[in-house]
C-alpha cells in the first residue's frame, strides 16, 4: 500500500527561494556570483594546500583543505537546482532527485560540522599541549580523523535517506522550501513520521551538539591557558591563530540555530541561504585574508604560474 502511494508522487514542486515575482533575475545574478566565488575560493585553497608540502604536512591546513572540499559539495548540493528554478517556469524535482539532494545536503553539512570540531581540537592541542602536539597530531592520526569525519557524516545521512524512502507521500506535492530538506518533506508524508522525528530530535541533536560541545570545551581550555601567559604579545599570537576558525564556527552554528532551533518564519529561507551559500563563500576569505602562510602560498602559486607562462612562450 505504501509503495503505491509513494509511486503516485513521482516528483515534487519546490516553492522557491522568495515569493516575490520580478526579482528572479537579480536573485539569480547574486546567487550565481556567490556560488562561483565559493567554488573558486574553496578549490583554490585545496589546490594551494595540496601543492605545498609544508602546508599539507600541517594538521590545521590539512583539515582546512577538507573543509573547503566539503564546502564545495555543500553549496553544490543546493545552488545549481535553485538557480535552475529561478529561471524556469516549472520548479519540479523528481522523487529520486529530491532524496539525493537531501542526502548530499545532510552529508556535506555534517562533514563541515565534524571537521570544525576536529580543527578546534587541533588548536587545543597546539596551544595547551605544545610539547606533545607533534606526537598527538601525527600524519596517521590526522588521516584517521578526516576519514572518520567523512565516513560518519555520509553514513548518518544515508540513515535518514533510507528512513525517508520508506514513507508514503500522498498529500500535496509542493515542498514549502527552496530545496529538499528533511522536515519540509516529513510535513508532506501521509505515513506515521513519529519514529523518524524522534530520531531527528535525539540522534540529530546529539550529532550537532556533540561537535559543538567539543568546540566549546576546546576554546574554554585555550582561553584559560592563554590567560596564564604573562606576555601580551604571546597572548595576541595565540588568539590570532584561533580567530579565523572561531569566526567560521560562529557563522556556521549561528545560521544553523536560526534555521532549525528558532520558530519557522519567512526569514528561514534567508537563514538557509546564509547557511548553504554565504558561509561556504566567506570561509576562504576568513581563513586566507588573516593568514600569512596562506598569503605566502598564494604568492608562490602566482609566481609559479608566471614562470610557467614564460617557459611556454
């Protein structure tokens, strides 16, 4: 019976980003510019780090390269479909396409979540355990941590996708959102969604709160350790190494709380846009503009390109 109901809804209709006709071209141009800027910035960071042996061997930059890859996937799971819907009369997405979009959105979003926690732990060890840092954050452990972040996030997303695929959708086909997220889809189901909602409220909250608590704990220990340092210049140097990461954490979790913890409102679309597009776009600038090593790597990259161009002339 459920299979028949589900097959009767082979596709969904996405409501759109903003219900204000006449602004589609402006929104499309802004969104496309931000998406291309996000791709360029994040892929450039990945390229610079993986082409620089020193940066690649440094845990902070190794984690940053994977965060940039996750940001590319995160934005790409949402923005291309949103751009198409802005210039298309029909805003239809297939049932399989909707599940796939939700899967990759949750997977890359959770990868971001776990990697931010791993980077906070790395800063904690670097500042609070400097003598043991090299031994604790060796290459093998970094690889295991990154693999765990990706694997856990994608398995977590698969669980929700499988649970959602077993539901029947016999109500309205219109998704009240501009992409396929878990809760809007649950609202369209005519099956009993109690179990999946309970899982989302318990396991889902732990999935977010766990890394967040680790980040808070890491920065609390960093703050206590740094405040014990007598030299003001040493304090500034220690805090400066955490500034970029802390800014990214506030941006990520701030918009996350806005979307999922505050009561639903028309501003949720704006918050989701911040969460899925603005954050991945700003992260390359947050991590590179205040980082001398990234600036030096960029200068070396530009110099290498000029040498290559002169060689081929």
